[in-house]
C-alpha cells in the first residue's frame, strides 16, 4: 500500500491533480478559521472548554461537517451543507415533478440544467440559514451554542450593531458557501475525487488533532484532578476497537449482493452479440448516511420545542418529557432506530427503480437466471432490495448509536467518540475509498500495482514496475518540491507541539 502512494507521485498527471486538490482543500480550511466581522469567538471557545462532553446534538453534527467553522463564527460557517440540502431536494423533487424527472433523463444537457437550479436553490438556502444563524447569535446565543451558555459569564458573542451585522454577516456567509461550492466543483473537474465529498471529509478529519489531545488527557490525568487516568490495557483496547469499527465501516460500505445476469445471443448480420454473463450489484447500505441525518434532524426538534414550551409556560411536564426523549435516554434510541428504518426504506423507494432496471435488462436482452423478464424480474429485485435495506438499516443504527454509547456509558469525550462510528466516520470511509479507487485507476493504467496486492484487479509485477519508473522525473520532482516539503513538515511539527503546550 505504501508503494502505491509513492507511485502516485511518479505519474505527472496524477501528481498535478493531487497537489491541486490539496491546495484547494487548504484554502477551504483557511476560510473555516476566519471569523466574521463583528463577532467575538472567545466566549464560545471558553464555554466549550468548560464542557466535558460538549458538541453533541444537531448543532454538534453540523459543526462537525463544517470542521468547527459553525461554532467559530467563521466565514465558511455554513459549510457545504446548503449545497447538499439543495441537491437532496432536487433529487426528491424529481420523483414528484415530471419536468425535473425529464431533465434527469436528458443526459449532460439536463444535468447541467439541474446543476444550475441546484446552485440557485443553494443561494436561497444560504440566505435563510445565514440570517437565522446570525439572529440566534445576536439575540439568543444559548439556543445555538448550548443551554448553559450565559453571556453575563462568558461575554457577548456579537460586538457590532445588530442590523449592520445581520446584513454583512449574511452576505459573508452566503459568499463563503458559494466559494466552497466552486472549490468543490474545481476539485471534481481538475483534481482527484469528488470535490464536495472531500470538503466534508476534510472538515470531519480536522477534528482529529483535538481528538488525539483529548484521548491523551484520558491517559495522563492533570496534577490535582479527581479520578484516575486510564492505563495501557485500556489504550490497547481502544486501539483495537478503533480498528474493528473502521473495518466494519469499510465492510458495510463495500458490501453488495451480486445478482447474476445472463445476456442472450443476438445475430446482427454476420456478427454475434451478447451471450455473456454479468452481475447486477445491489448495495447493502444503499441509502448511505441520509437516514441517519434525517433521523437526527427530526428527533432534535420535538425536544427543543418541548423545552421552549416548558420555559414559556412554567410547566415541569414539558421539560421532563423533553428529557425523556433526549440524547442518552432509551426512548431516544428506540425512536432513532425506527426513524432510520423508515427513512432507509423511503430513500430506497425514491432512488431504486426496479421496474426501470427490469425494462432495461429486457431491452438489452438480459435476464436473471430462474426469473422471467419483465414484471417478475422487478418483483424479484424489489424483494431482494427489501431484505438488504433491513440489514442496512440495522447496521446504520448500530453505527450511529455506538459513539453515544461510549459518550454516556464510559464518559469518552465527544471529540474522541465521533471517530468510533457515527455519521462522520461513515462519510469519511466512503469518500476515502472512492478517492483511493480513482487513484488506483491511474496506477493500473500506468502498469503500477494498486493499493491491494491480493485484490481481483492487479497490476504488473514488481520487476516490470522497476523498469517503468522514470527516475529522472522523480529526481526533478524531489528537487522542485523539497523546500516546500521541509516547510510543511516543520509547520506540522510546530503545530502539534504548540497544540500540546497550549494550557487550554
């Protein structure tokens, strides 16, 4: 695997794509740390420094997707999520409005038109979300940051006049999201991997240094602190658990049911077409992370509404009921699992079209052995997908609940627990696998081995690879990029040292 990363820098085209992608991702991270004019992020940082398990809930999830930019009040605070929301809306609208459905079937022309509508919808969502976010920060910051936040204790978050702050802040937040959309499209066109997905993945991974520091504090208790620190056996167990969870995520992401398909022979003139066997891959986790996102978003609103009703009416019943369905309670996870199950079937019913697949197979002379073409094939595919979706929904529920299990049962910090499953790790594993698959395609085209030596697709032998290595181009690459590599390594080491030396 390490040789594959080395070989990827030997291909000029692939090397250019990789460095172009890294440069644009760096720009995205810079924008996630530039605060909005008129904001004081010090009170927010002080509040979360005092909270041991802060960061959960819907706000914590979206803050994770923005790489901490949301609670930092940065220019890129909205992140790429408005574009994701607009894309999901356009996909769902296509199943309701025939005009959008026809555009989805018109190839590149229709896809360009849908992308244009998606950008317009993204702009509208940015204006609405940005304005609501700034209003919450200026009038009631505790509703966004946390119920324990008190401006009299930590200080005011907004230090500018309200009306100018709302106008300029909305413009900055909207422009920040549109810049991220442009960065994602540039990465997709000129870089490597899917740009939008990579932006989300880098935002999630940006919390890794903080998670490492929090995990380090679990094993090295400060002098004078209450409680005992963890030992070596617990550390080995956590590492083994991390590798096990990651392997399970990879298996669930890659798992698929292969339906055999046989194509009949067709004679056209003097040529014979077909007569080949193939398979139809049906993914076990067809819905991806969307059921988890939908379930989390919907489950948060009743608790918030009940809390507001309890505060407004003074009736303790509403607060008690909100606590009973809050995160960490058994009722919360039962409802959460049911919502994941419902949204998994809903998403599959919207996106998976067994009738269309059966018609396409029939038109191309394909059939599933033992199943008649046409309607029986559609019913067979629907039956198989129904069972796969049930297993996928159960797997998603376990993955989504496991970080909360560590958080509330073993008091693992939230920044550490999110790397043991959950939505963020599902997205990260899927995106990294897709990116590695694209890099492997370039490697195999240039007769290099891929990331796996024992996979079904293998490259040439190691001896042949040694003959194809262009040592002159590799030496030129090292001469040109050696200063930048040294500077990057020095900055990385300096950042790690300053992170651990920071008293906060």
